C-alpha cells in the first residue's frame, strides 16, 4: 500500500474511524464569531466526511468537502447522505474562489500536504478575519490496558516506533511555531479534550484496517499477521477502552 493512498480503505474508514470531541468543535466555531447558520466553511482533506459531519451537525448549513481520493469521496457522499458537496481537490490546490470562507478545517489531514503550499492556499481562500483549524484525534494508548498490549506488540514484534498521522508526533510537535511564523495569522490558540470510548471487537479491528501508515510500513503479509495478533489480544476483553484526544490548533487570519 502506497503512503497516503486510502483508495482501498474508504469503507473501513467511514465505518470505524472515531468522531471528534464536541466541546472542541464548539470552541472552534465560537472563534469564527458569526451566527453558525451563515458561516461559510470548507473541510479540506475531508476523507469520508467524519469531521465534515461534525460541522453540519453543529448547525453549519454551507459546508464544502475537498478530498483528492475518488473512493474516499464516494464513501463520503454515502456517509453524509448526499447532504454535502464533495469536490476533487487538494490542500495545495482547492480550486475554490479566493476570500470566500469564514472557516477552513483540516481534520487528521494537515500532515499529508506540502505545508508551505497548503498554507498559501488556505490564506488565499480564507476571508479577512477568517479561522483555520488543524485537528487530530490520536489515541492515548498508555491509558488503556488493551491498547498498551497492542502498542507493545507493534513496537517489539513489528518494530514500529513512529506514526505518520498519530497526531502526537510529526508536524504537531512544531505546529504552533509553523502557524505563528508563516505571517498569515494574527493569533494561534490550542485546545484539547479527551473522550473515553468502549469499542466492540469489530469496531476496533475495523479502525486498524483503515490505517494507511502502518500498512505502508509493514506490507500486506505482516499487516495481516499484526491484525491476527490484535484479534488474539482483544478476545480476552468484552470491549476495548480507547482514549481519544481531540487536539485543535485554531488560527485567526
């Protein structure tokens, strides 16, 4: 599986990926400073529309979803019951009109594009005083007995120590500095919150099957072995306790 290619993961992604903390979403929307019914928003790197759905459920009526992968767009249209327009585009080249959006979001996706090019495009499409937010929802694996066992297997047996898209490493380690030094935004704040979710065996395995970077690093055969190992671990538990940390960087233009 190629790095960043979610073509064969779209169905598992839409079924089993978790949502994001509602209080964090409320903070983001409050920073926009407009009546929620008139906010013009675009979710870039929308995938199957998980965060896009958060925006519509919060009450935003004008939302576009930008996603470069055709299968993810197809799954997103189905997931959102044709309620949101999914457009073929990328963070570096959205194809959208300049100075058009009060809110631009990228949920679990800002680590994929070329950062400088993506920020230039976000600057172009954001209205004056508009808000950009980069959001992730990584798992705090050390807070769960089952997750700790799985993580230990991943590290010891499969020698995976770093994740491209964990939301706890990579670009997130320096994101405040990136956003404050790019000369686009007047202010940057950070907010987070934890949700504890008990996931069924099917949901937990399905979430792992939707992950690109582990499959890319392990290859097809080793990833299948890893999934078998995970299945053996979780048979000892009625469900899997997962601690999701929703993290959001909120920048005002």
